[in-house]
């Protein structure tokens, strides 16, 4: 494929679905860097390098999918990808308590509000919420965390195992990358 190459950084806490999303939507056999975890993180394997996949957006535009480890100790890998980004996909895993520290570390490092990189927040595992009230409380806390970084971004529930759901996130990036788009925080957040 010749033409334009874009980069999408896929970041988020451990277990948010970064590797799964790449596996779901990549047109090539993705390069995965998972290793058996030596500590209890709620799953057997964790990403220890940069997962990579690719997707053709058009016949002339390819999108590199860069899945990055969620732990700050891997921030050197974050630096390797954090240039000339088409977008930053922040995956947040629904659970009883929002991992605000992880979100803060990622946003402090990537600084999307300062760089102008479009951000979409994908909320995975939302089906684990007991009811809408519990999910809405979680979303309120998440929105507060985003507000702390002056970040206006759509928040969308996603099933990273489902291609249609995952590709829906990319459609949001396509809209966000339109130069004349006017985003106001309250009007465009979607769940």
C-alpha cells in the first residue's frame, strides 16, 4: 500500500481491551507483545511492548494501530509512539472504582489538550454495571477526570471483541479530525 500513513495510539489501564481491540480490527496478523504476568492483575497475560496492527481507512490511507502498555513504567514506549498522532484512543475499563491515577498518568504524558491530538474514550466492560445508575455515576467520575485535564472527548461504550463496536470508535476520530468541527463538552459526549 502506498500513500498516507496515520498513527493511532491505543492506551489505557491493564485489562481495558487494548490488545483485543487491535486483534479485532487489524487487517494484518497483529504483532502482540503479551507476557505472563508475575503479579495478580486480574488476568493471566499483560502487554509488555507495543502491540501493532494495521487497517486501511481508504485505498490511499493506512492506519497503524499501536497498543501501548497501561503501566507508567513503560512510558518510554509511550514516547516512541507519541509523535504525529492521528488520534489517541483511551480505553477505560468499567469496574467498581475508576482508576483515576492511571488515566491521569496517561493524560499527563500524552497531553492531548495541549497538542491538539483528537481523543476518544472507549468504556469497555460496561455490561458489568449492575444498573444504569451505577454506570452513570462511573461516567460522572470519568468526566470529572477528563475535565481536570481540560479534555473534551466523546465517551462511548465499546465491546473490543466486536468489530462493528470497535470500528465505531474510528468513525468518531474521522469526525474529530475535520478542521471545522466545533466541539462543546456537554453537547457531544456520547454513551
